[in-house]
């Protein structure tokens, strides 16, 4: 079953140091000033923190689900996904991994790491 922004919100809101912001009508989750999950205006696509070095591999594995960010965001550790292609378990894994990229290791236990 496809996930929604509310499913992502339910996972993200419980993570330490995380807060939700709306920037130009787009929902983003941040730790401090770092955005680690963001949605397009239609809330059908989710971008998230992901190692640049592994982007090509992820997209090659599931090209119908994952895609590159726009050119101006290629310098960031970031990848995009289609929410209707993610199930809840996969979304949770991606969201927790993205959060772990932006918080100190001492907080990783909140994500079960």
C-alpha cells in the first residue's frame, strides 16, 4: 500500500531534534537548519538525505521508485522517491536512515541503530 505524508509525519515527529517546517508551500522536516526529508507541493514525491555515492545504485535498483534530484540539488546527499511506490516498511527505513545522516551518533538508538 502506498504511503502518504501523514505516514511519514508519524515516523518523523517522534525523532529527537526534528521539527516540521513549511517553506514555499512545501513540507520539510529538519534537524536544526538541515533539511533531511522534504515533499513536493503535491505531496506525491519525497526527497530525503541519502549518500551521494550510493544514489546511482539505488536508482538503478528501483528506477520506478527513485530518481535524481534536480540539478541544483545534486551537490547534496539527496535522492527523490515517488510515495505511491513505497510501502510503510520501506518508507520507515528510508526516513530513519535519512535522520541518522543528520544527527549525532549518540542519538541513533532512537532509530534502532
